[in-house]
């Protein structure tokens, strides 16, 4: 069940949020902010596992990271398009969660679903604020308009240049454990399923190394990078300098 949260992490596939921004969400959880996760599809075209297995893994991962909720909008993996029906599904979720900030898929990436989802999410965030678009929640109550104040796109497979980086050094273990909750998808030495580009130990090493690279940008051990649709507001130049 969707509840009001400060931040909404949205991914087209279960495990996208874990790979891209779960460390950032865990950081903000420790700061007293709440967050939820919305998966657009069930990842049913994945080479390993099954829908039911990935559903269970997604729930387990959400518990590890401390998410207030996790829901799936049942769009078609690989075949979803930016249609009115899919936009309205997401508008309902955004209006239900009322986030100030949305973290969305990478605007450009190797997997075509990622960039398409980024555009879908960004557009739905705008439409959610339009008064003349009428939607109802799960309790059949008409929803009020709500537009998130910011949409940030986490970085996925492509090494995009980040506009901002969040220090996740104290939460790198949470990130890795949340990823490994998806045992059907990632490294498991006992698995008898076919190998994929993300099922090797080398891929987990890559994820950790990538976090090191983004952390280096901000003089931290580990970081997660984001690109921004609009400039980030600072009240003065010293706002960008972290405390010692």
C-alpha cells in the first residue's frame, strides 16, 4: 500500500533502484526522511529467475533498505510505451506517495527500457501536478494534484558525468546486501542457471568500483551519481562544501 513519503525511488525493473540509488535512499532514511519504491515492470523478460521469485526478492530487498513500501505497476517488461494508460498508472502512484523528490532511471543507457522509463517518469511527474487530470486512489477517493519538486536520474550501466554525487560510504554494505537479495539475478556460486552479464562476481566488483569512482569526485570513499533535469539550487557557494 502506497503511503506519503519524502522520496520516491522508481525503477523500470526490480533491482534498478538497488543498483542505482539505494545507498542514497538509505542515507536519507538515516537522516529522518521516508522513502518508497515503485517498480514499473516485474522484469519478466529476465534470463534468470521467475516473476514470483523476483517479487519475493524485491520485498526482501525493500526490508533490507528500510523502504516504507514497495509496489509494482505491472507494465510490460521490454514492451511498455509512453502511453496515456501507463502515464496515468504512474500519476496515481505519485499522487498517492506525494514525494518531494523522485529518483528515476538513467536518461540514457545501454538497456532501452531505462531511457524510455526515464522519460515516462519525468512526464508523469509533470502531469501529476495538473489539476484537470482526474485520478482516484485505491480507496476510490479522488486525488489532489501533486508535482514533485525535483526529479533526479540515477546513473546505471553507462558512465555518465554526474551533476551531483551523494556520499554513501556509511551505507555501501546496505547497497550491496540489497542488491544480493536478488539472488536469482546476481552472483551466486551455487546457481545452475545460465550466466548473464550481471550474474558474475565481476559485475558486483564493477558496482563497488563504480561507487568508488563517484565517491572520488566528492572526496568520499563511495558515492552514487545523479544527473539533473534542472539546476540545483544553492543559497551560497558554501552550501556545496560538506562539513568536516
